[in-house]
């Protein structure tokens, strides 16, 4: 099995932070690819949130990191892609829990919210965390049913009392 592959994307506002974080992630042993933006010319964050989301959802990339001014807009656009669970966070604890409890597969950062050193701490906490499964899997399955717009599947999962989602799993 090869290196974990991480897709990166940002709008023009996130461009200043992105190379620093990409270099840091590479130094941790991950493979990275930049899907834009590449210049500081004004551009729209949904372009890059969507692109990174599609790359992760397709399985071509294992995880994604996206950056805009606050992290909010680009996370919203990534989350429009079925299968994406993007978390916009501003500190390491939430980053860690977004992986452990929500199995987030895209991390969104705000370049106007966090500096480069805090961003590195957030990224490290996120990359080091692993999904716990168990009771948290039910919620991930519910989100997947929502992605599919499948209300019957969603209701089955909500009312599943088979023990499939116990902490012992």
C-alpha cells in the first residue's frame, strides 16, 4: 500500500497558507496534489471545494484539505459532493474529533482565522486521528443515506436496534 494521498484546494484568499500546509503535510510523509487556485487573482471557493470533494469521493485521493478565508464557504461546497464529510475547524481538538467521531475526509481551514503554526497543529491532530466506529458509524451511515436521498434507508438506520451500532463493534 502506497502513501496516503491528499488533495489540496484553495481560493485566492487561501493561497497564502496553502503552500505552507502542503509542504508540512509532505514532510509528514504524505503525497500531496494541488488542484488550485494557483494565482492570487480573485476566484470562487466553490470551484476548489467541489474539485477536492470529487477527487476524494472518487477514491483517487484518500483525504482533502481546502482553504478559504474562513474555511466555511469552501467546506460548504465540498460537502455538496456526496460522500464528503468536510469539517471547518479552528483548533486541534475539533479537528481530532471530526475524524474520530465524524470520519471527516476533508479538512477546511480559514486563512484569515488561523495562522500557519496553528494550522499545522490542526492538520497534525486531524491526520493523526482515526475513526472510532461503533456508535459513530450509525451517524455516518445516516449521512450516506442522506447523500443518496434515500429516506427509507435513513429511517431503517435510525430505528436499527440490532446492536450493529454498539460501542463493542
